[in-house]
């Protein structure tokens, strides 16, 4: 029988260490919110392929749509011979996007590629180069998106110098000790010290920071950003790669901010496990690049597009936006109970829908990354996959499929309770 250990040895010999892996086990099969390794060990999956599986592992409806598409064709290159489902998915995403301005959508493979292209489109439309991003933001691993990313270790280490024209401001979050006034002041200061607003193509932000620790932007702050962008002709880009597709209880977290972005990036749970990302934006802005300026060999793969159409159907049929809210409420109540029962290592608990995270702190109330690691290891030994995030590595984030059965959710929470008590 293949063992995890044998595979780990082969991995170490064949794959560079830069691809660090969270757990020393190898997946054999997975179903909804459960995963089995090659030795037959079962895990409850609260990571969901890093927030990709809001519709669970191998949802039968999505799998069937993929099978049906493979039997027709698997690749033509959308920019050589396009296909109806590409257009249909664009139409559905345009109709579902926040704001009433007519929209257009173009597809890519990964979140990073969507972000890169959103910036390209913003530059083409404005004729400017500068981009403002936030501390703690995460936008991808390509060189430009790394430059936008506001977290050094482990992402940017050794990969510099980064491209120019990118300026960063603090992300407002009470728990990080950054007020909204401070953040706005920093933006105004950047305009004085680094780049005139007339040279800024875009401000990019995550409505809820993902890798940065699940910090949500307030509607008031987002509206102020919108106003500043309008005053200076700057494109506002919402990066919804992680917060989108139902994670926060609405299709996009932006809907809860009361603003219309110029451009929005989506990926991860959009296609339920198949590589697909998109840039959705105001039609006039989206049309700024010339024909041939956008694309890529595999972009908008028919297999991934077929999966995404099925994902959208599943969201409606299974009422997953409502389910997202229920899951968030249930987990928050569970954590609150744990805290009240005397588990003092639980710090701040924050959530929007099922986009929920909690901090692990020491007796002095400071970030405790070691205890966070220990909690994740304990959970793993008891059959639960948990992930961390945050600037200080002390945030546990829950990304359980929204399709999770109640029994499995409760079983996962019991394992967390056991780990917290240990
Ligand atoms: N933007 C955000 C907000 C993300 O969370 C991520 C991935 N964690 C990305 C962009 C990059 O996506 P990908 O890994 O698919 O390139």
C-alpha cells in the first residue's frame, strides 16, 4: 500500500521545497466536506481547498456538468473558437454583479491572473500607471500581484525587486489598531509624497481581507474610497477572489458595502474546484484594451466554465447564501460559548456570513502563533483540517463548504472544542 510517508519522501525528492505543504498526508478521495488520505484516514475539511469549495468536494451536479462538457470538447482556446457557455457565464455574472451600470466579463485561470488583468484594464482605461493597495492585502504570487501583496513572509521573501508604481496604505481594522481616519490620512499622504492622484490608475482592496486575517472593511470606509476614486478618476477594484461566491452570505461581499466597483475580480469558489477566474467590470472600462490585449491559451476553459454554470445553479437550488449566514452564526455562537466557558486563548471572533475567523492569544492578550500551530496540529490528529492566516499567524480561518451536512459541521466543531481544551 502507498503510505503518506513514502509519498512525502518522493515529494521531497521530486518537488521543490518552495511548495510547502500544510499536512504530511496525501489525498485519495473527497466528498463534500470530507477527505480521505491514501492510508484511508478520514478528515473533515474546514479548509475547502483554500475557500474554493463553497459547493463542496465533487458536488454531483458540478461533476455531471464537467463530464457532459468533456464529452463535447475540452479545449478550443476561447480566443480562437469561442463557445456559447463562455458567453452565457459572462451574461450571468454581469447580471449578478453589484451596481446597475452595464457590465462585461472576461475569464482567466487563477486569482492572480484576474488581478493582473484588472490592473491592465484600469491602466488602459485611465492611461495612468499607479496602483494603491493595502497592508496585509493578498493578491497573488505572480511578480506584479506579489508587489501588490502587503505581506512579506513567506510570499515575497527572495523575489524582489518588485515592480514600481505600487503604493501601500494601512487597512483599517480595529483589532489591528488601525483606525479609518489613519488609513485615509495615509492615502492622502501618499498623494502628497509618492504619486499625484492624476497618475493613479486604481485602488485595489479586498472587501474582507483573506490571507491578511479576515478583516472586513466598513461600508462607510468603502464609500469614502469610492468618493475619492470618483473625484480623481481612479478605478476602484474589489478583489473578491476569496470573499466572493457566497462566502460572506451574499454572492459578493461588495454588495454589503453599498458601492459599485469599476472592476471586480472573482475566482476560487466560482467554479467549485476547477481553475477559473474572471474580471467583471463596467462595460466601458472593460472595453478599454484593444482586441488581442486580453486572453491566454487556457483562459475560460470550457470545462471550468461548465462547472461555474453548475455552481451558480447549485447556489440557487440549495439556497447557499442563506446557508452561509446560518453557518457563520452557528460557528460564532459555538466559539462564544467556548470563550464564556473559560477558554481564554480565543481572542477576537469576526465573521460575515461563513467567512469567519478567530484569533488565538496568550495570557497578555498578544498574538500567539505557536498556540495556533499547536491547535491546528491537534485538530489534524483528531481528523479535522484547519488553516491559519493573519499578519501574525495567529488567526484560525474557517472555510468549510457551505453544503456541509449539519452532523459533519458539529463533528468538526467538537474537534475544535477538544483542541481548545487541550
Ligand atoms: N486575491 C485574493 C484576495 C486571494 O485570496 C487570492 C488567493 N488566496 C488571490 C488573489 C490569488 O489567487 P490565486 O491563488 O488563484 O492566484
